[in-house]
């Protein structure tokens, strides 16, 4: 967006320079610059509103998650994970005893691997 803003400023400077150079300059140049200026301003509005939408973020906030004993807990967006898609914020995660927690955006494959992995007690690490 900075480049669009810079291009708008450049067009405005060019327009002022042409106007100050005298009436012998072509009106067509001024009209073309004004049309470019309008187009850049429209692009800037579209980009600004699109950026505002993405900055809001979509998703869920989990205040507190606790796993006990030998639990395996997945917290967040699980399944089809797309860049820029739904998000999950976990404020507090507590795993007690031999529990294991995973938080964030977790694809289906990773989720299944975590859930199917042997627990700590199954691997002989008592």
C-alpha cells in the first residue's frame, strides 16, 4: 500500500509541475494524470478495506484448557487449515501428570498422528 500512496503523491507533484509550467502544456496530459490519480485512489480504497478485513481475524478464543493424567488434547483449528483462514487463540493451557497438549492450527494428518501415537506409558517410560 505504501507504493500506491507514493504513486498518488508522485502524480500530484507531476500535476502541480505541469500546471506551474504554463498554459502551453497540453490539457490531455493533465486529464490523463487526473484519471490515473482517480484510479490509484480507488485501488488504495480497495486495498485499505481489504487489509482492514484481514486484520480483524476470524476464529475463537479459548480461555482455559487443562489436560489430566495421560490425556492427549488438541486445541485450536483442526482439520482443513488454510492460510489466512480461521484462527484460535488459547489463553491458558495446562497439562498435568503425563498429559500432552497441542495448540494452534493443526491439519487432519497431524491430528490423527498425535492421537494414534503411543502414550508415554505405552512406550515403557514409566
